[in-house]
């Protein structure tokens, strides 16, 4: 007996009136895409985003002042100025100048620590120093630096 292979043919009926994807439909789709694409950028720019720049700047200034207090021999408050005495004997002052919080060494220089400051106040505590910064928008930040 011979093994016969049975062959089956599958025939799929394709309608002949369908032309498929033409160049005109491709150009039409591309034109729609090019009209909508610039609107996406404008829409994305109009979305509100949170900006934490000011909060980060205040935190960085407070961290800088905490580091300065650790490197200092003495810390005192005169008026609204915060004074640090370094090991070399120079006096480092932190004060408000117009809307800036600035640092000066022995009354010279003008290093800006923070901008848009409406009020800067310091208060000596028995265990450290309390600093308060009020920004131009009314936001208030406080930091307590403990004596080392």
C-alpha cells in the first residue's frame, strides 16, 4: 500500500474592488498629523507645573549657615545681623541687604546666599540659634541650628 499524501488547498476570497492604502490617503493622514502636532506642544506648555526652586534655595542657604556655624569659634547676633567668628579671627556677617541675604567677610565682599527676601530675623536660644526668613511671596521658613 502506498502512502498517499493528501493535499489540501486553501483558497481565500479577496474582494477585487478594494484598492488598499493609496498615496492620497497617506498624504491626507500626514497632513492631519502635521496640523495636530504643533497644538500638542502648545497644550503641553499651558499645563501648570510646580516649581520648588525657592524652597530649595532656602534649604541650601540654611544648610550653608549650619555649616558656617560648625566651622566657627563663636556665633552672635547684633541687631538683625548674624555674626560668626572664624578660627583665623575674621568676622563673617550674614545680613539682609535690600531683598538679598548676603554674606560678608570682615565687612568686605558681597556673596549672595538668597534672593527675594522680604525679612530676615535671628534669635539666640539657650541651645542654639533660630533663623526666620520671609520671602517676597509671604512664605515663611524657619531653621534652628543647635550649638555643636
